[in-house]
């Protein structure tokens, strides 16, 4: 029994940071990896706003969270993710790909308002 515990502890200590954070996020990380849930930065990249500065992407995320809370009254799901520029691990909110809050955030934030169109709203 003690040998099994020691091996388990040794294996856990040898795991990479990415593996540990993916394990902490569990099923949510698997859904993000398969595209069933998306981060706000992923949405902006898909819409062609990948040239937008990280600080502006963060503000877009705040607008999306605000719209999500207003529509549902609850917090969105969180997942551990690596920051794209600093490499640090942090919690980020994730949403369904066609969540109306994503499009409401685009419309309410001035720097992403130009990305909204009737086609995007109809797709939601």
C-alpha cells in the first residue's frame, strides 16, 4: 500500500504543469480542447481580430461576462488556461460557441463593435 502511494506521489510531482492544470479543469478542459466551449480570445481570433491588443481582448471578455450574467443570472464556467503572451496560468471564462453573450459583448464594446453584423447575429 505504501509503495503505491509513493509511486502515485512521485508521478504527480513529475507531471508537467499543463497536465496538472488540465486535470484541475477536468471535463471543462476537454470540452474546450474539442471546441464545444470557447474562450473569448478564441472568438476574436476566429473573427479576424487577432491583431487586437491583449488588454483590449480582456475588456471584451468583461463585456461578455456582464452580458452573460445579465441574461442568465449565474457565473459562466471557468477553465485554467495559459496566457498567450506571458505564459502564466490563469482562470478564464468559457462559453458555448453560439452563446448570445459573445455577440452582445461584441456589440457593447467599442473596439469590437465593427465585428458585428446581421450575419453574425443570425448565426447565433
